C-alpha cells in the first residue's frame, strides 16, 4: 500500500483562492481572484466613507474644525474605494499588459491626489494660500479617467477578437496542434472534479497514472500537471527492495527523512525539521545504532523525567499524556543534580502545607530561641521584619494581629520633618512635638482623656507658638488677659503661683488695667480689717450715697442694702440698726478708704482688698492654714505691689526660668494662666534655652499634627524606606525595601494598610505550596522554610479554584510517581485520540522519530514497533536530489510512483502489475508520452 501525501503548497493554495472558488466560481486566472478581492475592498471602503459622512456630527453647535475632520475622514476611504473598485474591474477583464500598465499609472495618480488631499485639506484647500484644491481635483480626475477608460474600452477592443487577443495570461484559449495521421499514439492529462475537488489522471488507451492529492481549483490542478510533465522526462528509476530511510531537502530549505518499507508505505518519520543535512543524518544514525536495542516504556501514569532546559538539566512531573504538572525551579549542571532536586521535592511535597497569600502575608519564624515575624508580599519578597523577638509563637501571633488592627489607620510620619505626635499611652492621650532630628522638643503639660482633646491642645500650640513672646519672670508680675468675652488680671510669681486675682470681669483691657493700677496704688495704704465675728459695714457709694452690708466672720456677705441708697450715713446706720437683732454681737465698721479683710472659708484663711465703696477689687490667689499665713501673704503683697510690673497677655507665651539647681527650663503659658506645654529636658544656660526657643517657634508654627496612637509608619527620605514605630517612636519593625520617591512609598504603605485585614499569618515548618496571583492569573510554587522556590506550576490558571485543583493533583501524585530513567535514547508507547503509537526520544525528551501508524490496542502498537526495530538495522539511506520513479512490490503486485526532489509524491500508478517488467513497460510509456501530452479539463 502506498501512503499518499498532499502536494506542496502552490500559488493557488491561498485563502483568497479558496474563498473565491467556494463562493464565486472557478477562477480562470490569478487576476480574477485579485480583481474580485479589490472590488470587494473598494466597495467596503466606499461604504465606510459614506457612513462617516452621514453619521458624523452636524449642526451649528459643532465646531468648524470637527466638520472639516469628518469630511476628511469620509473622503479618504471613499476616494481609495473608488480607485480600488475600478482597478479590480480592470483585473477581471481580459486586458493586455499595456492596458494594465496604463491602469496602474492612472491608479497611482489618483492615490497621490488622495495623499495630497490628506496633507493640504482644509488649510490649503480653497481659502488657504496657496490653494491646492484645483491641482488635487484635477490629478484625481485624470487618474480616475484613465482607469475608467480602460474599463470602458477593453470590451470594445477585445469583444470580437477575444479568441485571438493576447492578454496578460497569454492567448485566451490554447489547444494543442493535432495533426491526424501523424501519430498513432498519444497521452492525455485529464482534469476532473470529484467530491468538490480537482484530480488528474494520465490516459493512454486507459488510465495509467493518477494524482496522489486533490486540489481546490482547476488552475492549481493544471499547475500540478505541468510540474509532473516537467519531472517525468528526467526522472530516474529506483527500485525499493527493502526498508530504507529517505533523506531529502524540502522546498523551504530544511531537511527531512522518513522510514519507508519495501512496499512504499511509510512507518516512521523524523521528529523535527533540520536546518542542516548533518542534523537529519544524526537522527537517522541514532535510530540505526540504538533503535534495535533501545528500552521501551509506557506513559500510563504520572512520572518524573529529567531533561535539558536552558542549557542545564531540570526535572518535571508529567501526567500519562506527558503534559507537565510541575517543573523544577532550577537548572543544574548535570543530570544527577537534577535528580537530587527531584528527590528533595518529592520528600517535601508529601507534607507541604497549602498557603494562599492574595496580597500580603506575615510569616512567624523562630530565630535564636525567639519568635519574630516578617511581612512579605505575594511573591514572598520580604518587606519588613520585627525588631524584637517574643518568648513564644503564641505571643508573637497575638502581637501580629494587634499590629495589623492598628496598622490600618496608622499615620505616616517623615524623618527630618518636625511633627506634633498625638499618642496613646496607658489609656490616656498625650502629645509632643518632635524636631527634624527625631528628638522630642515639646511635651504637653496635661494628659487628656480623648484623642480630640489632645489633638486640640497640639493644634493650639501650633497656632500660637510662632508669635509667642519669650519671657523671663524674676519677681511678681501683674498679668492682664482676656478670657472669653471679658478681661481679668492676676498677680503671679515666677513659679506661676497666683498671689492675687480679680474677682470681676471687665469689659475692656483698659478697665482691667485700671483696677491693677488701683491695687498697686491703694494696697500699700489700705487698712486692715480683722473681725472674729459678724460685722456691719457702712460705706459711701459713688455719687455720695451711703450703703451697708452684713458679713460674717468668714467674710461672706449675709445681707446688704441692695439697690437702696441713703442720703446720709445716719440714715444708713439707722436702717442697719433695725437688723441688729439678727446679729446682736456684730461690730459696726465704717469704710472710708480701701481696706484688706482677713477671712476664713472652707479652703482656709485668705484675704481680699475692698475699696472704699465696699467692692472687692482683689482676692488672694491661695488659702492658708492659719490666719498668720494669710497675713504674711497680704504683707508680702503690700511690700512689693508698688514696684510690680504689668503685662498684657493676648496669646500664649514662652516663660523661661531656672530651677533650684540653676538648670534652665521653659513652659508655655496660655492667657488664662494654664500651662499648655513644657520643655522635656533642661538647658545649661539661659542663652541655650532662648536659642532653642527661637528655633522651636519656627518649627512649631508649621509642623503637622499627626495622630500616632499606638503605632505609626516612619518614612526616611534618604532612601524612602519605612519602619513601624510605637507611641514613643521606638522601632517595632524595620522595612527592607527602598522606594524611588515619597509618592511610591506612600502608595506601597497604603496598599498594605488597605489589605491589612486580609493579611495571612502563617508558619512554614518544612515547605509549603504557595498559591498566588500573577498578572496573567493564578499559579503555585513549592517553597521551603527559607522561601527558596523548589518547584512551580507549568502555567497560569484563570481562577484560584483551578490552581488549587491542579495543586491537589500534584500533591496526590508527587509522592508515588516514579522517575523515568534510561540511557541516551528510548522508545515510548503512548495513546492519542487516533489510537496507540510510538516515538523515539533522546535523554532530553526530544523526539527523534515518530511512528506513522496508529493502532487500536497497545499490543498492536508494540508489534508495529517490533517490525520497525527489525527493519532499521538493514535499512539503507536514500538521498533524493531529483525527481525519481520508485518501484514497490506489495502483496498485490508491483506499483510505481513519482516522487519529486523534496520527497513529495507527484503521481502514482493506477494499476497493480504482476511483474516488475510490466510495471516498467508502462512507466517507460509515461516517460515517453508524458512531457508532450496535452491537458483537457472535464467540467
């Protein structure tokens, strides 16, 4: 039996010819196909131009530039479409070569006009200078007129003479010159259509030879017949008496071979195409040298194999169809090391855990008897590592979960930037200011119960510190300040102890300062009023009227004359006497000028300064355990008040002072006298503290306020690394990756924060199958405890479920699969959709040869292979360098076939002959008559 092969590709094999033959008709020539194709393209381009024009935006609201653009986009495809349509029609007509040349010139002129239109429209069309519209329209019109002229005139010129006219394909009809009686025998190549495709046969007095392939069109069949006619005369004779390797160079310059039996049937062919003859010969030699004794194996279950990859050796796990399931991660220098890698994978895969890190993961690791954690991304690149170890894995894990909760809303701080930190410590909120060196330069004076209160305090410091004066207090000073809607005053010591303060609220700074002046003037001359029991006071009010009041021994006013006024002191005394029965032992006091009153209340002994009308203009700022203590305080005031300086506070101020050890400090005082902030440490000299405050005021004015809480991210501008810090800015974890700029670092941090709740916390004891997502999809790899990749999936999967399913298969098969091990080369039996067959492979799993036949059973495939083993030893090597007739003896008799120099079958005998001589007689007749035989097509 002779195996037919399809003829080599011809110029009529293209997709265009196939479509034309299927949907239009049998092409008379290539021009018919190309012409019709141009006709269709031109129609589509013209249609596109029309659609753009009619569907484009119109109306008064559309800009003129848009209108011009639409017109240009419509005109260009429409113009090209018209050229293409007419040119296609020309190609479909029986034009002469001269007419075709004229058509090409006209089409080129029209295309040049379209190009010029795209360049100069609309700026240099009609209104522009210079204007090219006339030139372009004329050029296009001339070109189209030339093409249209050819279309119109060809039928007129060739209509009656088409039988004789020579077209671009030669004469329209060709028939051989037949001279009856001059020859008594001749040959005929008959073309006929069968089952929709063309065949040919060579006929003498009966069918002698036939095509080994079918053809889509008559033109292709005719072309193939002409090739046979050219090869027949010079073809040699070759008798195949036993199996042989046929070696040949194909038309595209590569070498092939196949193994052919004596009956002409092909049993095997080379596994690849070889660019050089030596490569093909080497594969044939491998078959001849090792094929008879090569080992045979069957891929009926998953197995490991080792092959060359990228210049080295690597293992892989494949299924029964030899589809890769897992690939070794590294290439080794030799096969033994690759097998060792396989053994390590097989050992670790048995107990490897499944790990899914969609975005980020935190790995728990034990280092030097302490547990640490490491933040990794989905590719297991380490991003950060904890600075401190933990005593147990459980403690480390709990700490990780707490950090993840805090990390989501943590602020981002920057090294080198002064910042107000609002932080939580021991359940209370505090704030501080950190300078560009990372040192704390300001601490809040008070602990707050809420983050808002601490933030407000820091923001007030920022708003007031820039303009706050720097003040040193050596003695008592009066401070006038505004609190809310009114003004007040106080007398304070350098230690911020209030010795006296106002008791009323004043409408203006001037009014408050006036009271301070009165205290300063009247206190030194004020009388001292002491009473151990209740007393009636009579005093002259403004305008000369008299009033009275009753106070107890604590100085508390028990009763007074209210709004009532008396014209004389006697009248006031008379009214007061009527109340004498409520306080029979009360003294009678007449106030004629300012006086100090010593009194005792629930807080202790104090004093107050009362003016001549009985109004309290000053009150002691503190209380004492004894009357003498209150008296000493009063006398101290009297002694210094005249010389005491006065200051108006419209905002906060920095107060510098020295302690008992002559160390200098500062505090920030608000107008109401409360402390807002203070120095975290002392300074050696007054000059040092004042210099520090000058720089502090600059930084404090613009520093941002950040809520640190219990965790924050600190960025280093030097390389844009980050680290996690606690409330005291002490490192919790150190980042391992640098970023190119602040924006990139912030983006990376925000991505981690966004995915914090989904972060996987895990521990790798020995190894883990890591499922992760790439840009193309999901995949997996096996990593060891050091995150070294030992194996990977052969590709990507659309979903995580598919990747997990593939991984499940690998986990199941990895431990029980065996290694396919053979020396140099081996035969492999395998099953395809067509049945069982074999292939011959080398140690790199490269296919040297494949079987040509498929069998229903494995046993039949083995029998076929056994026959091949017997044949290859004695098989000769035939190199084909020209067309040849081959004789083959089959079970039915002798046959012949014509093979070209590229190994493709061109023709075969129709009959089977009982003797070699009969076959050769017919072949001789074909060689004699074939070259001059004429061709006839049966429609």
